[in-house]
């Protein structure tokens, strides 16, 4: 948890989208350490976790959130889904934020993306996470038909995020709806704590909200 917190503190994002978050108590501790609100999957005694999370830093706040479980899951012991959060910020800003982690089977990913586009359709919207797919994959291409790949706008070549110790694949993304201005996108491959925090490198994106001057 310490390295993850160090990376988030380094960039001080208003919003952080996390996958494979580990036990709920560890996620809660991370939120307290960072002073960020945590939106995660609800506890259930009957169903396995979908460990994605959206973290919000004041004055941003999650006013409501829910877990959407994907219908097509090829590995039932590793269920997939998305945290869908309504986030409010300064000056009346309102965002729909979807944090997801797609599966390993191409058709499963494609079905999941189609579900995502239905549940995250109210704009302005952000959709991000580990998509387990390269930019030329069918699921990513379908997302690009409705949303904009932030890295493709300003990141240039590269953007590989996996594996963290020697990245060769760009499989982590942030997609934005119309109206956002993407000012910067980076993958901090030279940051030691980023290479230690996870088996993926983080994607950091600076955005201007729709309607901002």
C-alpha cells in the first residue's frame, strides 16, 4: 500500500481509478492515508468481489455509486465488472466515472465494452482501467467509436503500461466523452515507486472539464 500511496501523492489527482485493490480494509486505509473518498464494490456474503475502485479528492466527491457486473464472464472465479460513480466537483461540475478491468477472452471484452457504453452513457463521462487489450483490439476500437482515447490525443508514441518493470504493451486506458480537453498524458516509467507499486505502470492524465475556459 505504501508504494501505491506514494505514487498517488506524487501526482495528487482529483480522481484515481484503481483495479485489483486487494482487501477492503486495505483500500479503506489507503483512502484515509490520502484523504480521498473511496467508492468500491458493496460487500456480499454470496458473491465474489469485483475489486475496482474510484477515489475522489475534496472538493470532488462521489455522491452515489454502484457495481455493474458483466454478464459474460468466462472465468466465474474471477468476475469482472465496473464501478459506476456519479462524481460532483467545483462550480457544479458533474461526471460519470466508470472504472473497469476487462477479462482475458477477446469476445468477453467486447461484450463488456458494449455493456459499459450502456451503463456509462450519461455525459460528461470518463471510462478507464486495465482493458487487457492493445489499441488495435476489437473492444478498444468499439470504445473509440463513442469515446476518445486520452493517450492518443496527446501522449504520442509509446504509452506502454505492462509489465511495470519493462513495459511492452499499452493495455491501460482513460477514455473521455466529448467536450473534455486533454492537456497531458504520461506513463511515469522512470519513477521507481511506480515500478514497485504494481505490475502495471499508472496512466496520468490532466483534463479540462467541458465548458472550462
